[in-house]
């Protein structure tokens, strides 16, 4: 069967990674979490002292981009690939609310996006890939055979993110998570370089009131329709 590229874009905490992992496993495709790549760069930026609540040394980060090496290593116990930053597993560290509070600012830097987009395009050059992020269908793979755009209300997304962080053992408040979601929405949608927008040929999926099972069934039908259209 001919392989395709599936591009999944959308707002933060819309479950892009969850459905992308499901699809990749079902189809036997490679899954790439581009959001994790930007989170890894953000963690590096924090570790180097280039960003905090009062300042952001963009030039310092840009000069160090050559020192950032991001890889994915499949963990058979977990059933998905974990993120490694310069050889160190940072899967847990990049999912904190602190990283979330800075990632949109780091991702808005053109030089950062240029470097990561090049890597992402290389990862998907042979098709058979499911990739999620903010600009996959518009910039990374504008000719993807199937494009999805995930959305849900800010309140629903904040609630999901809050419960995820609490379950992980993080001490957070719902109001802080909601504020973070809203701030990221604004920055992602209003940045000059590759803003978050729905591609003209993307299918919108509002999962505010969808169960994971219903969502997967709906998207799998779209995948099957895409394959049929190629025959």
C-alpha cells in the first residue's frame, strides 16, 4: 500500500500527540512530536540561562543552536519514542509548566524554526510519517496527503492539561494552566514566522466533546478515505 504523510496541527493541549501516536501505531508509521523538539530547545535555553521571567537572550540562543542535538529513542516499555537532548533523556523535564510558559517564545525565533523544520522535513522525506505541531501542514509538509487541524475550547484544554500535570505529581493550579494555554494561543497565532493557522485543505477536528475512541474512529475514517482517493 502506498505510504502517505499525515500532518496534524492545532492549539496546545488538543491531544495532537495522543492521536498521532495512535495513528502511527495503527499504520506502522513513524511518529514525530515536533512540539517536543521545541520543548527540548526551550529546556536547553533555560539551562543556559538565556531565558527567565525577566529576560530572553535571543542572540545567545541563536549562537548556541549548533550545540543542540535532539533525537528520539523508542521505549518499548512505554510504547513510544522519548526525547533526548544532547544524549540525555529529557522526556519528563520538557513537559513541565515552566517549560510550557517559555516554549512559544522560543518557537517564535526564526532561526530556531529554520533549524528544526529542516530536521523535520528530513525525518519525513520517505513518507509513512505522522507528524504533529503548529506548522506541519502549512510549512513542513504543505503537500501532505492528509492534514488535520485540532481544536477545542481553552477551558477544556486547560482542564485536560491540569489533570495530566496533577496525575504526574506536579503542584499546579488550574488558573495558572488556563492562563498558560491562553498566552500560548496568542503567541502561536500572532508570531511573524509560521504562525499557527489552519491550512486551507486541512480538516478541522473540534474534540471539545469527543471521547478519545470517537475521535480516533473519526480520524481513521479520514485516513481510509485518503487512501481510497489515491487508488
